C-alpha cells in the first residue's frame, strides 16, 4: 500500500510521515519489513521551484508538473515492487492527484477520454491533513529551516481542492496529536491487511 500524505504547507505532512515511517514497523512485522520508506516530496522539487518559493512566489501548474511526474515515478516503482511506502506531497488539486496516480495520462490534452481515468487506485490511499488557516499559519511562522514561507499559505488554500471520498482518502484533523493520527492510519492499514482480497 502507498499512502500519500497530503495537505497545504505547514499542516504536518513531514512530521506525520516520519512518525509513521518508524511506527509502521509494528504493523509490518508479519512482512519482515523494518519500516516503510518515506519519500519526502520537497526533495523532488527542481531547484527553480525551491528558489521561487523562497522568494515567496507561488508555484504554477507548469512549475509543479515535472515535480509531480517525478513523484509518480517513485509511486509506480514502489507499487510495481509490491512494497509499502509513504509519500509526503501537497497534492492540492484533483489534477495533481491524478498525475500522481496516472502520470502524463492525466494531462488534459494527452487522453481524449480523460474522464475514463479512475479517481483512485486500490493500492494508493491519500491521507488528507486538514485544518484551518489560522492554526497552520501559526505553525508556519515558528517553523525554521524551510524555504516555504508563511506568506505563501494563502495561495495554497486558494488552490486546494479537498479530495472526495471516491479518491480513496482518509481525512485527518491536524488539531489531533501526531500519535492519534498515526493510530488512525495504523487501524486503516490493519483493516486493509485483514480484509479479504478480491
């Protein structure tokens, strides 16, 4: 299973991902895994994107496309190997989530019947970290060492398209502790491992 931890900047994707990466050791004992790898989406941004965000300039769809395609490759590699993994990525728009699932086939001009692409994949689940603007903005103001500045948060909320149930999503309220959210994710993992395969 691939879990894509999504949400606006400052919602806690990296913190939850790091916690789950360690915590999933207990859930994966039966598969002899030592934990789930965490692929941090920020690490895949081209330098130009990082510089743009550091200047407090919001990214455009065009800026994000190469980044999303790189992450799609990571997801496909993990899926094809049958591995479990975590990916932290804002995935703000439905189109971005479709690119993560389907790569360039999700581009509006690439497939005549783009509506024929599935909204979800049975082996990919989006963990949607949600919270209100003021709480996340407070977190970002005190955050150190990240190129994404708090003044870009409004632009992220402006483009956010919260995922629908049909996108295979587990919503997580960020007012809860990391431990509580992780326990909910672990319950989800266990329920999937125990459910009968089709």
